[in-house]
């Protein structure tokens, strides 16, 4: 194997790996079970502090 072949395989493997990580993150964010937690977190900056 030449350096170019190993580098190409590593680049493609990294692309697939990070693509899968991205898709898992999107699935987690859009999963119906997590909706309430994300809605609550989105409203948090708008709530008044009780000091």
C-alpha cells in the first residue's frame, strides 16, 4: 500500500464516521421523547429569575 492509498482510506473512513455521528445527533435532537426537554430549555432564557 502506498501513502496515497492509506490517506484516501483514512479520509473516507473519517467522512463516514463523522457523517454517522452527525446523523445520530440529528436523530437524538428530533426524537419525540426529547421534545419536552428541548422545549423547556428553549423557554428558559425567557423566564424571569426569582431572586
